[in-house]
């Protein structure tokens, strides 16, 4: 624990106020991270002076005492099913960027068992990226208890909590339409565990698009994997190693598409020329990689979700819950350019 130099005592808010030449109320206001919420006007110069004084003295606010006094924890919880997914990493990055100026700390819950955790841990707001059917009742119970929730789901309504709705089906159809404009041999990367056949709306978009183009489904062009990045990589190696291979790949997630890019390059193929690859999700990492990943997804999704979550954390969930719809669009980049 920090101490003032040579004093052996823990620095207090009064000591910071004396050091900065301001009132204790000003120090409390600055250190709370709540500037811009309609409180007293404090200049940027004063803010920097207070923060510098606190740093010199080694002062840190007592978070437990603040929580009791204000009813806030200055934390948000992100329940993310798959932390290695670039989509989840994009959520984390966006929330961290918005939370930092507010003095709010994101806490990451890296599994789908969020019910148990939220029943015993408090946070100013919680983002849940997946809700199983048996967990829906728990959402209502948590909302009734006062937990501020922002839930990502294609079907739920705003019943005591905010819902982020981003229906993938139409976007996936755009991805297939883009590939079929230049290819007849389009493969698919889709998770399917335990020997079960591939399923889901994203896979249905693949089979429906083939049927609409008059192309018979070739099961040899369907690469199933266990849901991991290494599994997607191995499935791509199998799909692209044969003589009669797909000339384009539709991956049902961006993380699978990124693994496919790596596998294709390992095989000596030039992505965007020898094989086109498109993903689903519009994760931030996909745009940054080389070659940049063509994909489908919502526009400004991660930034807007982060701002809603932090807005709810600050206002305490006092506003009416809402459903935010994010329509999808096609992002054509280097991994699957336009074909004549």
C-alpha cells in the first residue's frame, strides 16, 4: 500500500487537497472519474493538478468505501463465451477505450456460466454475449433484482434489460452473393461438434445461396471443425490440399476466416488471387491483418455497444431499456476482392 514519503501513513483525500491547493470536494469529484455528468465545473488545469498531487502522494481512492457511499462499483462485467474470438477481443478493446476516461474498470468473465457469477458479484453494468434457453429466466430475475444488463441476442425483447440485436442471416447471404459472383466452387468452414451435421442460420445461408445459384452441395467442400482456431486451420488445410479444391471459402465466423488465411498461405496460395476467403462478424482485427479480411457485419457495432454499456453503468440503469438493431453490410477487402 502506498505511503507518503517518510510519513509511514496512508495518504488521504485531505492531504491531496492540500497538496493541490483545492477543496476535498474537488479532489473527490476529479478522482471519481465522473467529469462531464453535469457536476461542478472543474478546469482541465485543475484536474491535472489534482491527479499530479495524487500521484506524488501515492493516493488511491478507497473503492469499497466509494461503492457504499455512491452505490457504484466503478466496474463493468463482460461475459464473453470465447475469449480467443476476434469478435470478443473487439468488444473488450472498445469497452476499455470508452471506460478509461470514466474511471471504470472492465472485468472479463471468460465462460458462458454468467448466471452463477452475477448472483454473487455486483457491477455497475453487465454485457452478456450469449444466452442459452435455460438461462432466460435468470435474466429476468437479475433485472428484477436491479442488475443493469446489456444482452446480445437475436430474439429477446427489452424486458427489463437492453438488447443488442444483430441478425446475421441477411449479412451471410451478402457474403455468399459476393463469392458466387466470381466462383462456382465455394467451400464452407462451419463448427460441428461430436459428429453432428453442420447447422445454424449461417450454414443455411451457404446452402441456400448454392441452391439459388443452381449449384449442387458438394459435401467435400464443407469443412467442419470443433469450434477452435486450430480446428478451423486444420479443416482449411484439408479443404485446400486436394486437386479439386474450392476456389473460395465462406467461413461462418471471422476467427475461422483468419485461420483459413493462415492455412492457405502455409500451402503457398495467394489469398485474394488463388483463393478468396470471407468471414462473418466484422471484427476489428480482420481489417488490420494482412491481407485485410473481407467480411460481413454491422457498422460501428463495437463502439456503439461499448458506449451503451458505459452509459448504463453511469446512469445506473434508470432509463427505459431498449432494443438496438444493427443491420449488416458487406466489407470488401483484400482477402476476397471484387471479381469481374
